[in-house]
């Protein structure tokens, strides 16, 4: 085919099929680009970059193509510009690598606004500054430390706030007293119903304090606390001064008591408790994990060498996951078809419990298929089973493609929509989850049995027939 014939074919397809002609792209103007950028910002709340993909307001255009045209002076544009510079000049969008100067009064103004909004002074990890969306507190701290952007060297965000507004500094914390710690603990208990531990997080009555810091100060005898003032941990202090239960001095347990708690748990939730079932609601301070550990270790007056699951299996006939019945492929497929009829979707490993099986889960089935336990051969998975036996698309192994199959899908798409598909045309109807984006990716990268370096745009003019 000669060049003139190729050009004529491209012009014909552009005129009658709407296929974009790379040799005859329309001219661009800065005003048009800015209008597209405004539309992008309204939709996404962010200004476009060269890697922002297709331009929604201009089918066929991409931000990469616009950036190239601005840089190279193509399509009627001046040479030597860029998308970033255009947005900076006409929309005031700052360029990341060329941030504006900073001043101490401006930083303090942002800090006071942050405190009014959140109740706390900002820290370097406080994220974006709403009053200056292109700034972050980490960038401000870096500029203060390194003396950049017109600021003096050797400061920091924390030091600036200590010096100018009297904010708390973690390296210069105030002194503590035992009575103050107990007052905070009483307030925590009144508010939450539980006594604090070193993992209870911030202390609401003392902004900047955390229970971990208080516990560390007690242990290390820091911040004005001295030997003889108090025990060497928060837990011991609360035992001594508030009579709080301590994990190192727990009451004795009996199997009858545990079974009574388990019966109440079953009546309340419909399930037998497991080690991960959290707190024992009928025994304040107890957790099912601690009960399980005591049964296993023989602690707290128990004989040991057993578990919560084994106890409930032996004394209450509860299901023991370590002694599960065998599985059959036909049985799994029946459960899967029921799941599909009920939910409209095929099950996955994360689909939870299998209704009507008395405790089976899809995660357990998937694990058994992979490990080859419970009478199943190893090396399979729930996804592979449904792919081979029910024709369900497997995201991790979608199968091979052919150009003939792609063209069949493309013609079907055109008959239904009146247009040939593009990579952003969404899901391919009747394929069980295939998308035009995945087809485009396979054509480009040469995966799934295809030759690399192709695309839908190149394929359709070459392969389709009227």
C-alpha cells in the first residue's frame, strides 16, 4: 500500500468511523487546554499532570500528548512551555520543584488555624496544610531545619512552636506527679469504663500526653518521679492505689466457670467463642484469648495441655476445626452454585461463611484445595476450580486471548453501541469480567498469547470488516 493510499484510508476511517487520524490531529490552544484542566479539576479536585491519562472532556486526547505538544511546540502551540508552567501562569498552581518563599508569621498563622480546627498544634506528620494546599507540615519543617525558602537555618517546627506560642515539646515534657497520673486515670475510667494501660493512647485531659509516655516515666523514674514515689509501672500503680486487676495476679479459673461463660456467649451471639472472640462479657477483665492461654499452659488452677476449642468440643460438642470432615469437589461446586444463585456473584476466599454448612468458610475451602487436606488433591484453589468447572473468570489466571476473539467482541460492541471499542470502554459483555483495558494491556505487553507492540487503535483498522 502506498503512502497516499494509507493516508486516504486513515482519512476515510476518520470521516466515516470516527477513528482518530494520528497524521491529522486538530490544533491546540492554551485557552482550550486550560478549559480541559478546569474540567479535570472540577471532577477530581486536583489539577492534571502529564501522567493523568485520557482527557475526559476531549475523547482521543491525553494529558501526555498535550504536555508533549506544549514542550515541542506542536499543533500550533509555542515551543518550550509545559503543562505545569501553563497552570502556574494562568491558574496559580505552584510547581513542586519551585516552591514559593516562606515566612515565620505565615507559618505561625497556619499553625494557629490548625489548632483552632483540630485542638492540637501541628506536627511534621500532620499532612497537608488546608490554608496552602500545595504545602505540608513536613515540607515546612524541612525548610526550617535546612534554612531553605528564605528561612533561617537550624530551627524546626517543634522548636518554633515552643518559642513563639508555648506549645509542648516532646523532648521537654512537664513534670509529673503520682496524684496527677491518678486523676487522669480516674477520668479515663469514668469516660471509658476501663482503666488505662500503656497502650491506651492519648490522655484526653492532657493534650500531648499519652499513657505510654506516663508508663515510661514511671518505669525510668523521669519527669520528677523518684524512687519511693510510686511503683515502677502504670499497672502496678493502679493495683496499689485503685485496686485494679493485674495480669500477673489473676484469679483462679475452673472448667465449669469457662463453660458457663461459653454457654452465655452462644446464647448471645449464636456461635461458640474462639480465642479471638475478644472480651468475656460475663467476666469483666477476662478475654477469651487469656482463657485459652490458661487452658493450654495449665495456669490459674487449670490442668493444662488443652485448649478452648478442645474443651468445647469435648464438653459441648462444638465443631473442632482441627478435626474437620473430608470435602468433595462436587460438594464444593454445589455450595458455590447456591452462593451464586443467592448473591448473584461467585464466591471468593474472602466471601465468609458458607450458609447451611454448620461453620464451613470459603477461606477454609480455598486453603484445603491449596494444601491438599481433608481428602482433596493439593495445588488447586477455589478460583481455579470455578474457572475450570463453571467458566468463572480467574483474575490471577485469565487465560489466553486471540485476535479473532478480540475482533468478535469488538464487532459485538459496535453492533450494540454504534461505536468501536476503546481501551476505556469498560467491561466486555458476556465474558465474565473481561475488560477492554485488560485486552489493551495484553495487546501492548504481549501477554496471554498475543504478540507485543499492538493496541486496539492499531488492530481495529487492520482487522475489522464492514
